[in-house]
C-alpha cells in the first residue's frame, strides 16, 4: 500500500499562522534574554502580550499588532538600558517585525477577497521579507562590532540618506509587486 504525500507546493502558507508563530518566537526570545539577565518576572508581561495577540486575532482588532510592535521596540530600549544581551533583543525584534508584516499581509488578503495563487504570493512575500530581515540582521551585527567617530552633521546626513534609500526601496518593492 502506498500513501501519496502532498507535494510541497500543495501546502498552504497561512500568513496568520506564521505571524502567530513569529510573535510567540519574538516574546519567547525576549523572555529568555530578560530571564538570563535575572529579570524572570518580566516574562509574565511577554506572555500576556502573546495572549493579547491571540485575543486580538479572534476579535479582528487589527491595531493590536502595531501596538505590540511599538511595545517590542520599547522592550528593546528597556533591555539595552538594563543590560540585556543585545543578540536576544535583536532576534526578538526581528521576529516581531516578521509577525507584524505577516499580519499586515493577511489583512491585505482579507480585504482583497479572492486571491489567485495565494500560496505562491505568500511564498514570494516571505522570501523578500527574509532577504530584507537577513540584510538588517547582518548590518545590525556589523554596527555592533564597529566603532566609528563621526560628527553630528555626518550622522544627520547618513540618517537622511538611509531614510531616502529605504523609502525608495520600499516604494520600488510595492510598485514591483503590483
């Protein structure tokens, strides 16, 4: 007797499930980083944030992931302030960005109605997201391992060029995907 296995292309990639998995990973990584530093009780806060995500998903509160993204960014700032190891914070924020972006993708799918080849669109979106997140991760670790003395004016110019470059890159990706 033979059993037919489904082909990899027949698996449905659900952005909502992947977003949930990433938010669990994000707050799990944050919890581990804070716990290793001796702040185990903050893990309760992170667990309640996962619960908030679950409740929000059940009630279609689409503003909650953006709020959790802001809270994650604050958790990174607080972690830096109390000396949580930076890699835990970077990976926690990385997973939070994945979750936030995938939730937004699922929300766009909901508004679109019928989508032709949703699995392929999701796969391509995730592939682009992994490329940009991987590049950000590499740049973050390069920035952490290097020390460069520059004046404030050069920093403002660098921030402006970075902002314009990211804006152009994002708008290019949006135009290309339509």
